[in-house]
């Protein structure tokens, strides 16, 4: 079954309704393409199977890096989650620990 690795979009069930209102089950598959994306922050190329609608969304968001940071981690495939974690470590480093109020009072 084709499924988009970045958006999680997969096949859906639908009814085809004839003129006489007879309903027949059908499946609609997303338009999945192999696409290579370049991450400017990581200076790496990544190849994913993505839906064409996802490609348009990536361009709308302003590029691969911004889309990945915007996307929820739970939707991504395992391969995409690894890229997401790499990107988050690079772009969003952990803030330095701030001194607590008790430590400041003890130092005074």
C-alpha cells in the first residue's frame, strides 16, 4: 500500500455512486512519488516517498527544513523521524539551565 512518509496520507475507501444510486466500494490511492529533498541546515540529501500534495505543502511552508520542524513527529515514518530528530538537535539546541531562586538566595 502506498503511503506518504512525511504526511502519513494513505489510501481511503469511497463509494462510487451510479445514476441509479447503486453504491460500489472503491479505493482511492494518493499520488506517491519518489522525491529527493535537500536540507540546508544539515547539508544532506534525503529521499522519501511523498504525495504530490505534500510536495506542494513543503514549497508553501518555505522548504524542507521548515516543513519538517512544523510537522508533528508522530505522523512521520521511522526514517523521517530520524531526520526530524537530527534537524531539531541542529536547529533547536537545548537552552542553558537557569539558576533557580533557591540557588540565587544561597549565593547572596
